[in-house]
C-alpha cells in the first residue's frame, strides 16, 4: 500500500473504513476536520463532493493537500463519469473516486478505464502532484486508486450484479437519497424503509458474488455503524452541512 491508503489499511485490519463528507469548499475546514479526525482515530477518508458540493479546481487541490497532510485518504465524488474530471482529480493525488448515477455495466467500465493508464485503461499521463514525492511511481500507484460506482436508480439496482462484476471496479456505493427518489419513497438519509433495506441487501449480495466491496452514504455515525455491521465496507459517518445544522438545532434545545 502507498501513503494515505488508509481505506485499504482499515480493510486489512478487518473493519469497515470510516469516511467523512465535505460539500463546503473551504480547504481550512477540510484541514480542521482531517487533523481532528486523524488525531483521534475517527476517520480513514474524507470525500470532496464535486457533484452537489461547491468545490472548484483550485479549492479541490488545496483541500486534497490538506487532507493528505494528515494521513487520511482524500476521495472525490465526481459530478459525472467524465474522463477530464477524473484525470484532474487523480493527478491531484486523490486515492479514490465515487461516480454518481451509474446505471449499467458499460458506464462502470468507462469509469474504470478513465482511472487506469494504458493498456488497462485510457487515462492521460500528467501526474502533477503524484510525481512530487521521491521514489513514487505514478503509473504503479494508479492501480491502487479506488473506483466506486453509485447505485442510485432503479435500473442500477436491477443491474447491480452486472455492475459489480465489471473488471477493475472496487465496489458499489449506495446513495440512499437518489435511490429513494427512484423507488418512489422520496429523498432522505439514515432511513429505515423496507424498500431501502431490501436495496441494501441486494447490493451487498451483488458485491459478495463479485468479490467487490459495498459502500453507503449516511450522516449519523450510529446509522453508519449499523450498516457496517450489515457488511458495508466503506461507510460515511459524518457530513459537514448536516453536522453544522445539527449543532444549530442544539441552540433551540438549550434555550427553548
């Protein structure tokens, strides 16, 4: 494993990797969270949300540096399966990408190809930050970059086994909000509807059959811990905006 492969280190230790989620495009916030989480053993990874978050290229680069400086694995939720964006964030040194709205195996195959150099894929060589550390081999390091396809549509759920079996894909990542919309039960996180738990079971079964790993988004650590107990290997345990709003709600509880 290379530096900042803390997700794989968690798996090697036999436990689920714990992930944080950032939508606020402030590198200082990223550094504060990474420093505290690393110092107290709370997180293994921190994800920048480029789909529904507000990160631009410059702030993404600064946030990746801040996260990596504290030993966590920087991850990115992509805005789409787009080779140019995937190449950019990988050249920054992120340790994995999470692709939204992957509804078929062909799209998952495009994701994997964009993450790997030829002949395994079609990623363009321009390491930028990944060539800065002495002794590093950017081409060899590309083989350990994580690639997760999000299951967020009814079609994706129906084809979960086919998607999970795509060579080079590391696993499936359940997005409960969009998946809930697709299933007709509306958007929400930390949810307990039978339809969602059935979807969890189907994704876990697809990953088990293909030898890949299942991941899931949550905003409460207790809910994430329950999903880890179910068998999810990567669980989002904390998210910036819900955490901030939860703290503000505490004011009402304190003052009535």
